[in-house]
C-alpha cells in the first residue's frame, strides 16, 4: 500500500492564480481530510469528507473547494490564490470506526 | 467544541535528559481518542500513539511514555534519556469518537518544539 499520496510536493503560485492539490489513498478509507499548517502553528481543518459525494467545511474553508467523486481521491481547489494561503497542506484519511488517521507527506505552497 | 492546548512552545534539553510535554484538552464528548504525532525537520507527520478515552492506563514504548489523566483532562508525553534524533515538533491531537461525531475530525494543539543538544 502506498498509503496517502499528494501531488505536487512544492508549488509557487502568483496572486490570483488557481491550482488543484491532488490527494489519493489506497486503503479504502471512507473519511478524508484536508489540513493546513501555517509556519510555527498546529494543523487546522479545511474540509473533510465522510464518503464519496459527501463533503463538509472544517474550521478554515474560505478560499478553497473540494470534491469527492471516488473513495480514493479528494482534490483541493484554490481558485484565487492569496498570500494568506501560503502554507503546508496535508491530506489525510481514516477508516470509519478506526482510531488512527493517516497523513500524506504534505504540499508546500507559496503564494507571492 | 474541542480544544487542545500545548502550553510549552519550545523546550531545549541536553542529550540524555528527560523531557515531558504537556497536553490539556477540552471536549464535551464522553468517547474520544487522543493522539501524539511527531513532526521531524523533514516535515512529515509521524504517528506515535492513540489512546481511547476509556483506557486510562499509562503506556510505555521504549524511551517514550504517556500519562493519561481523565480527571485533569491531560495526556502528557515523556521522552526518557533524550537523543538528538528526538529533536522535532510534537503535536497532541483529539478526535471525538461518538456516534454523532461526524467525520471523527482531529483537533490539534499548537505543538511543542523540542531541541535536544548534544
């Protein structure tokens, strides 16, 4: 199992550009999440999904969109990048009823 | 709402010293999980432990030990005989686990940076 994979690993965006962060898991987990980690801070939840076709907002959803068309994939879309979105983005997954959350390696995004 | 507080932002020790990281949490749920993750300088999140709210037994894994006290809502982590490789940021996290806890989302503390000097 590859676990949770994320692409790209690094990206630099200009203000106003758009991009999609990709996330895939091969563990057949129902639950998937997107977190962001600002420098020197803990992780904050952006969006989450409890299954294909179901998504919901987390603590900091503004400026982002998600979709969950399959169990495996949970892409995060940034429509109009702003400097405040400079952060490290972690995708994660978890099986329903199981305690442990598995994290991807992260995507480091800089918006200038 | 859930909240996790790690009051220590940074701890510096000399190798072989013991170091204890504090974690205090708040939740209205009676069923929950507590976690510790390690984030080394390379940036990935490394799972260390998960503790169910019904299990208050302390746990030891090598040089790592955890003290869960429900009465004080604390889940502290001790590294015994610290090594340079223990230098990292450590996060405590909470996940509600009850039937109504949609998505079992994790709430993280702000993290504690541990610097172990040789």
